[in-house]
């Protein structure tokens, strides 16, 4: 983390009407895109762009604030914190930022938390039910309320192809994405709001209750099957297993159950799901490849990005296998 939290606290004290109550700023997550801090004394959350080279530019804090505000107001099934100040003046604390209410909870994606292990008979069903209720709630949100910003499925595949090429990615990834650009999967209907990264690792839980769906950097108006395929890719990853704690549990929803619940909740028919799953995995592979490239090229010293290079071969092997099966 390149930022000085004491300088952040000083800037916020001078800027906010309630700033005199601030006792400090604590780093919560460096993220791979935006950075998150706890503003102590106010118990509020500060969200900022990455302080060094990041994975998901551009970092439009005003648009993120608008998306979160719109979803909070018009998709009540999606749990979110209340949105507070947006500041677009980088002079205040070094970059544009916004503030949110702090909600209780913690996320998991690499290991099961104790509260899940303590109730393996019931927790997986409850988690999946709440999680999918939120995703379905977003997909059912009237599209007119979503801030501008959209891509077709073909444009989505082209975007990640461009990312993969910029990262000098392996030819196998380029080939999969080129195939998806040439022949994109079919759509389920008119575009809807989509999250872009709706993995269970972006869910916050408190006492078994979903309290927030986080990380909206990639949210846009597009085909909702992009979100569903992205979720489905976490099933059966084998040696490429990454951030999929819970998917191994016998009571976790199967791919078929996830598709059925989504169809029931949205009134749509899921089509070409194998290819949407491949597109979701290719997207993540492009992001991993970019992180590894940023480190190897010296554009970042973030050790997490160095680790990306180690997981990429197994991930690309699984991607190629799934792409061949999907046709």
C-alpha cells in the first residue's frame, strides 16, 4: 500500500463536516482494483482507486458511486451499505473517493469460515439461496435506473481479448477469446444490469446473513448470463482451484440447480451456458495474465501479482479443456 493513512485521516478531517470525530484510518483491503479503508471514529468505509498499477482501469469513482446508489435504491434484494459522500477532487486526499456506511460481516473464498463448518447440513443451502436472490434481484432491476455503460456479449469477449493481448498472454487464451468474439454465445433477452464479478467471495456475511455484495468495478448493462456463467466456472476446477471454498460441499448448489433457480427467478431461459462459463473463465485468465505481466514487466512490485504467474498454467489448461468441450 503506497498511501499514508495518517495523511488520509488529515485530509478527511479537513474535508468532512464531521471530520473532527475521525480518530484514524485503517487499511482493510488493498484489493486488486480499488482500495478500502475504515475511517475510525466515524465507522465509515472509504473507497479509492489503487495507489499503484491496478488490474481494472479506468477507476471511475463517480460511476461506481452512481451504480451503488442506483442499485441500493432500485434493487432492494441486493444488500448494500448506504452511500455517503462522493469527492471527485484529487487534491483532498490524493485521488477521487467515496464513503459508505460500514456494515458488519466478513467474506470468504479460499477457506470455509467456522460458522459454515459448524452447520454443514444447512449453511450451504442458505448461502446459495441468499447469494442467488441478490444476483437475481440485480438482473431484475429496471435497466432504466442503471447508469450508462454497456457492452454486448461480443464486445465483452473483445474487451478481454484486448486485455489478454496487452498482457502478451499465452496463445491458448488468445485462441479461446478470438473464438468467442467470432461466435459469441446467444443471449437470453434484453440487456439488464450485471455485476461483472458476482462470486461468493464478494459477499459479506454476518451471523449467516448476507449483508453486502461488494466490488462493483465491472458492473454495466449487458447480458445477465455473463454473471451466471462467471459463477458456474467455480465448479469442478480441479488442480486449477482458485477462490472456490464451498463449492466442494455436498449441499452446495450444483450447476443445474443454479441454472434452474436463476431461470425461475428471472423468467428467462439460460442458453449456451457452457460457452458463457468459458467466457467467464477466459475473463479471469486475462486478469491473472495481466497481473503476472504487470509484475514481470516491473510496472508493479505487488507480490500478489507475482503469484499470479504460478497459477496461470493450470488455469489455462482447464480453460482449454472446457473450451474444447463447449465447442
